C-alpha cells in the first residue's frame, strides 16, 4: 500500500480527515445563477467580472489556483500584479455568455498538472503576461466576430510571442490534514528583467452579512510576522510566511460605494488590497492589521530566465521553525504522488500516455468544488438583504424548493461550468473510481439524496435549469463504479452502496415513465437530453407550429436505463433473492420499449427508417401526422447503448428471474422475437438484450464506420459529414442542419456547445462499451467492414479497440510529426518546450482535425480519456468490460 493509499484508507475509515482541505475553490463565482438576484434571471449581467473584486458573494468563493476547507469557510488563493494591469489578477478573466461569439469563454492560459485524491500534493501552472493583460482587446475583437468566425483567444493577441511572461507554478503539500505547505515558483521566461508582485491571500467566506449569524472570524497579524487564523468551526491555525512580506488586511465585504454609489457602515472592503497596491490608496487597508481578508505582499524582480520561490505554511499554532522541514515534506509528498501513480500506470509502458493520463487525473481532481445553493433561501431572500423581485417566485428553478446543496462535488469545469450537471457527473465517476472509489460512490449517491432529487423523482439537471432533462446514465455509472470497486476490493463489492442507489433510482425511473412517455406507448420524448443543438428544432421548447417530438435517443436512453436497473437488480439478488422480481419487471419493461422501437409493421409508430436504415426522431403534428426528421446524427446511434448480455452463470444465480423470463418468452411470442440467444459449447445459453438485432446493428455500423459520414480520424462525429455539402432542409423552409465540425453556428442553447459535427468523448466512450458488449455475445465470427468501403472485415472487439486508438490520438503526440491533434495549428503549443507537454481537456473536438474546442478545461467527461488509456489486460487475459 502506497502512502497515498494509506491516507485514502484513513480518510475513508474516519481516522484522519485528509480530504478536509482541497482545491475546492472555484475559478469563477460571478455570473452564476446562485449569485443572480435580478428580476429577469440575467445572471451574466447581474454579477460581472468587473464587479467580482468588489462584491462579497452569497453562496461561494472564487480564486486563482485556490484551496479551501470542505465547508469553504477559509479560503487561500494567489493574486498577482505585473505593474501594468488596471487591477490585481485575483480571478481568471473570461467572456460572459452574451460577450463571446460562441458563448462563455475563459481567456487565460493555465494547466492542472498534478494532484492526488487526498490533495496531499497538487500542482498548477498559470501563465501571466508581463505586459498589460489585453482585457479590452479580447472583448472588442470577440464582439466583432460572428458565429461563423473562430474565437479570438489570448494566444491570438501575441502577448506570449516573445516570451514576455511569467510561469507561475503553484504547489500544495500536506504535512498533515490541517497542515498545508504552499510553494509558488515564478519563472521569468522573457529576455529582460521584470518586476512581479506576488500576493498569497487568505480570507473567510462571508457568512455574516445575510442576517442569520453575525459571528465574524478573524485574521490577525502577530508580532513575529505570522497571521493568526480564527474561525469557530475550524481548528486554530497560523499562516507562516518566509521572509518579511508586508501583510495587508481588509474585510470580505461588498464595496457598496464602488458598485452602487451607496454608503456603508463597513470601512475596509473586499477590494482594499487592490486599491492599496494598484491605486495607491493607503487608507483602504486596516492599519490595525486585522480583518477577514489578508494578503502577504512580496515585491519581486526577476532577471531574464531567473526563477524565485515564495513559501508559506498554514498549520498549527506555535511552530517554532515552520520552514525547517518544508523542502523535505514537499519532496516526500511528490514521491508519494509518483508512487501512487506508478501503481495505477504499471501497465502503461508509453511515457507520453502516462503524462496524458496523469494530467487528465489532475484535472479531474482539481475540479472538485464546494457547491452551496439553497433554492428556498435563494427564492425568499435573506433577512439582512433587500427582498428579491417577485418575478423570482415564478422564474428559474422556482419549482425546486426542496433543493438545498452544500457539498464537495465534481464539476465539469471550474470556470465555464462551475456547477454540477447530472449526466456529466455520472461520466466523471468512471475515471474518479480509478483513483478514489469512495469519492466516486459518494458523488453518485449525492444526486439521489432528498435535498438534491426532486420529490417527483427527477434528478437535477444543472444550475441554469434544474428541471431540464439529462440522459439517465446514473444507473449505468453506479454499476460501472461498483464493478470497478469490486475488482479492486477483491470481495463481493459494496452492496450497500449499490442497493441505496438502486432504491433511489426506482423513483427516477418512475418519473421518466410517468412524465416522458406521452401516450403510454413506450416511446419517449426526453427533450434537451444534453445534446444542445443536435436537433432540427430546440428540443426543450414547444415546436413553432405545435405538435411534439418522439425521440430515438430519449427512447434508447430509457431502454438503457431499464437494462442497467435489471442488471443491478440481478447483482443484488445474489445476496437477496427478492430483487429477482424487480429484475423481471425491468426485463419486461425493456422488452416493451424494444417492441416499440422495432415496430416494423406500423410506420406511424416507427423510429427506424427502412430506406435509410437508420433511427430518426419523429415529428407528430397537431393534425395527427407522423414524419421522420431524416437527419443522421448521434441520436440515431444512441440505440446501440441499450445492450446487455445474460450469461448462463448469471441466470443460474437467479432462478426466479429465469423462470419469469422464460414465461414471458413463451407466452409473449411477439416479445420473444426481440431476444437473441445462442448455445455456446461448454458455456450454455447466452442471451442478448438489445434494441438491435444483427442486421440493424450492421446497418448502423455501416454508417458509423464510414469516414465520409461519422468516422473521423479522432473518433465518431456527432453528425454525419454528408451534410457538409448537402445540408438537411426541413420542408423547403429556412430550417436547416449542416455539418459544423468546430464551433456552433447556431444560437440554440446560447451557441456555446456544438453537436452538429464535433467529437464528444462521453458518447464515444459509450459506443466503445457497446461494441465490447455486442462482441461478448456475437464473438469472433461476427465481423463488419472497417472502415466502411475498405473491403477489410474485423470483429466488433477490434473495432472497439480501433475507435479507442482514434480517441487517444486526440492527445498523444504523433510519432511522425511530434504534434498533438488537440492543439490544432497553434505552433507555440505544438513546439515551445514551455507549452508542448501541458494539456487541457476540452469539452469537444473538431470533427475533422481533432482540435480541442468549447470549454478549455472540461476535464470532467473528457477525463474519460484516462480510462481509455488504461490497458484492458489483467493476468494475461482481457478484462471483463464491466470492470
């Protein structure tokens, strides 16, 4: 057991609170729904980046390369000033949704380089220009650009072209659960000497201004230059600094004068340190050297190419020599991190693959955030603040009065998406389970709790609209994590976890059936389903001419949900036979959905088109018409996800389920035809539960594996490439769908994400898994042409491996050219030694080139690459795909 594994064990068994402090501070709190108290729900303009340095937040905090405790009472982050900027660099800059030509967009360069599950060691790199940060240029240029233009990025300004920037490496190491070592290493990459102000900042989240509790924690300078840290809910701590920095104190209170031209009883505001240093207003910091926010001011001058360190320690009171063992502890924690990952990556021989995977894991762990949002309090307002406008009570999330969240949650992205999303979170838990199974299980359980789940059984989708609908992948993720954890434990698995999640998801499944199956025909609408602009119409809004959609993906997701629940029930029945009855119920439910989707004899009920041999959404018009929307998208491939194989040994362990299954197949012959089965010598009967029989599977794969349609060099596109030259046109109108391999050209869902051509990691991951499952049933004799038109035929398992190889090519350095596809045509990223091995994990990727697009740090579900890079071989045998 490595030291980091021991820390995880101690944390999981409540022996030591190693997870108490971590990178739980968001990169952005401004512009979030939580901080929006406007009448019309205009979150982007109610709290802006310009206001961020002066406004005390109600629900959470933000900072640069930050750290905080699990209740976000005490926060620690870095501020920088190059002497040129109009204000301190305290938080990352980016464009709001309305400002960006493709929605919100962070305009900074930073990298999550390393992290361990208990955050005993972690590392981040921030690149800070020596010249004035081009705030106005970024705003103006992106304002001029249209949806059809690329985004104007920080690199495009040329501010890094001649190396006139600082590399700021931020590292944290833990001597103990409440003993934190902080090291900033600043490197001048430029050709000349350059000054830099480095300001490590401590502050308390404001909990006293809202009318519930007037207790104020304190930061107080001590005679020896340290700062005493006192909060009634935390251990007594001291912040020690090396050298003799100037400590500057103010309070984490809103500067009402600057924001509202109003007076305040407070004297020293949140932006006091900024005003003191940048504007020279010496009266903005507290001469008594106490407050709820403090900064240690280091004024450095670095020669060309030189580096310098700033060291701090936040630890117990009374350390006589806080820096005596500092370097030794740091070296040990780095060695611990290396040992931890050496064990995980033991079967990955390629050094570049190990680098990519470790940085993917780092991004996953840096994206754990404190998330606090009580909808009832948000709707009603706080006693000490002005009442919210009455429109709030009938506006956004008004019907989610039960939602009251205050936890550490895995976020999709700490700047662009600093809030959880239901289906994103499910995917996050797969790579997280490779590192910290207990945390992965905790995350899946959270959304099923009463104060997350709606009383009607719906899981909250995401902050901007909790009532929206994400694909129901929670059961899939729960079983995947259970199996991964079971293999790690080497026992029967965490049955209590699986049982708890299963019971809560029974409520969620019922919600889907009751709310999304309009006519009780086992064909589901679904709505948005996380695929933004993929449809002909906005699938979350009423159709412009009435009627409604029946969705191939919505129906397939529910079929997959039913199979996942059946499989979980069968697993639970190993220790409690009562679950066999529930397994039978989900088996039957799946069969009825499969019947609806394979209905060949009634075109008015069919989502499969015999002419194109593809699945489509269906438009049902007010006059009773039924029309397939024949545009080939990922929607038509999602039916492949609903697949399960029942082996003889699994059926032997559930005799009541077998008996019920055989009864159904005997007495419902029209349903029996939906279950493929064959006899394998020595292994008995094997049954395939799928929405697809062999013929339809081959026809879908014919499209999917065609490089002129879905198959890119870097994965499966979300829209067929045939629409590049021949866009889909709806009824001779101006409603069209065309192939857009990069950023979105439409305004649907703000235009910040695009499902009309790019490659998305989560659905590609599910395609790989589906192919593995189908191979488990069909075996070596079932072959398909790969790629389509090549004349070469191979097994489904080989196709799954080939698709995995294409996806990993997004990040791995090309052996011939040395370039990474995700960097696109940016030579500085591809060639500069101070850039080329630092990775970001984008939201999605160009369908033709593999260039990373969308949210730049959405390691969240793109972190699945860490799982794809893990070899599927154990003890010389291929792993079962469930683990």
